[in-house]
C-alpha cells in the first residue's frame, strides 16, 4: 500500500498569551485508495489539520510525510511539485474563482502552472475536465457569477481534478449547498474516486456522508483524534469513544441529513473549555473518573484497525 500522508505527533498552537490548541499530538495516515473522513464539531481542528498537511501552515510540533517525503523544513520550491498531487476543494467554492476570469480561464491557469501545452490542448483538457464532473463544456465561457451553487461546486471539483492529483482534500464540500444538491455532489465525488483512483481527505460535519465516500474515519475532539477506524461499515454501532457515541446517537434514523454534529451535543459553553491535562473530553463525558483528569488516555487498539483514546477502552 502507498501511504500518501503520515503525521506523527502533529501539533499546531495559535496565540501567545492565550494558547489555542488547534491540533494536538495527531498521528494519522492516509493510504492510497482509502479515503479518510475527518469528523468533529466546529473548532475541533479539522481545517487546521488539512492546512498543515498541505503546507499552508507550519506545525508547532510533530512531523508530516507527504507522498513519502518529510515536509520538515521543506522550501516553497520543493513543495511545488507536491502541490500538483494535492488539491483542495473548499466549502465556499465561489471564492475560488476570480470573478474577472471565465471558468475555462481559471481551470486553464491551474493547468498552465504545471504543463506547457498548445492553446488547443488547453482547450481540450478544460472541456474534458468539465465533462468529467457532469457540466456542459459551454460553461467554460461563463463567469462564476453566472453559475448556480451546484454548478460552481462542480466547476471547483473540475479545477481540482484537472492535474490528476493523488490526494484531494474536500473541506465541507457540500455544507454550503441545498440539501437537494448535496447528494448529487457526493455521488460525483464517489464516481470520481472509483473512476480516476483519487483518494480524499473528506472533512465533514454530516456523518451520513462518511460511508458514502470514505473507507476510514478519524474523529477529532478539540484538536485530538479520539477514535480511528479503518473501515466505515456499521460505523455507528462500532464506535466506542464516549464522544463518538454522542455524535452517532444524535443522528435520528429517519432522516440523518436533518442533523449535523454542530447540533449534536447540547452542551454548555463552559464544557467546551480546552483542558490542559488528562482527557480532552472529560468535562463532557458521562463516564469521567479521577484518572481522566490526571492522565491523557493513550490511543489503544481495541480490535484490528480500530484505535480509541479512552481510559475505558
Ligand atoms: P474546524 O475546521 O474543525 O472547525 P479549525 O481548524 O478551523 O477547526 O480551528 C481549530 C481551532 O483553532 C479553533 O479554536 C479556531 O478558532 C482556532 N484557529 C484556527 N485558525 C486560527 C488562526 N489562524 N489563528 C488563531 N486561531 C485559529
Ligand atoms: Mg473547518
């Protein structure tokens, strides 16, 4: 198996007086062909993790290997060829496109960063990339303001795929879209995965998306990965960390789309404080004991491919 990303003890703190532990001691890996879902409430460090492995932020501590190379001390110049293989699809796709360029020009620009082609070859590749995501190639002549939300997110995906990257980070790719369109975009992501062998890091609030597109899951709480599973089958029944259980319990069976993680825990803001010792979840945990305040739980394997960081595990 080819490991696309491997982090060891990855840490990112913000601030000087008041430290925000955005990512804390995260050791994760993404294998080729096994898309990873990163889930957790807003503020749990998901986007920061994505920015770290993309080289957009420098870590406070720990290490990152991207496509088998250490990113430690890597220069912009060394990073450049690696960026070709790592593309990002952001939540608000509109901002990705310059309003003064046509969609086709924007896609061509990404291509031209890495490949010297003739004008007709650029045109062909742009058309092909739009067809791949189910858009009519004539949309290349339009501006972002002339596209619907769904078309815009498809164009965004087309742009991310035009260089045939190995890894595509999708940060909440459907959360700004209407429910009616979300399913279509997820279908598209899945189809692209099957057809072009792309691997995703899918950051999502919506747990119902996970088994659809991903083969592995990491659950984050306040910068920590509290649980990891290398399969997504019957995931709701298999998670054991009290935080993961809380997330999964709060999805009503009838229509899982109706609720997301943000609404899952009805928690007093006070319990959201970051703790510096012990288990990060202990203030909200119904099972917290003395040891949870004293010692940070190590991540232990409770069954093959299933890691849990909890003193009860
Ligand atoms: P998520 O994507 O899971 O919602 P983020 O990674 O965006 O979480 O944020 C994690 C924490 O780090 C939050 O408390 C956020 O306020 C903080 N944070 C993120 N980026 C910065 C920054 N540039 N400066 C200061 N704090 C930040
Ligand atoms: Mg985020």
